[in-house]
C-alpha cells in the first residue's frame, strides 16, 4: 500500500532533493537514494496533476471532453 502524500509536500521535498544533489551536499550513495526518492515524488506529482485535470466541474455548461483527452495519462 502506497502512502498518500499531499502534492505540495511532495513538490517541496522534490525541490529540496534537487538543491541537495545540485549543490553536491551528498555523497554518491546518498545522491542515488535521493534521486530514487525524487523519481517517486515526481511520479506522484504527475499522477496527482492528471487526477485533478480530469475532475469534471459541474454546472458551468462547458464541454471538457477534448481537454480530458489531452491531459489523460496514456
């Protein structure tokens, strides 16, 4: 079972990881672990964005079918 993490929390952690690795604040082994965590976080953020992009907004009368096809993950 995957732990749910808020989009904002995942994004902030991902930014932190990027800074650490770019600034050379880690050794090679830690950098690899951080990059693996970063990939998981980036994937989670992408999933959350895709979920939110396909949520219909009721009552506004707009047809979002074309938009949903464009942003839906394949």
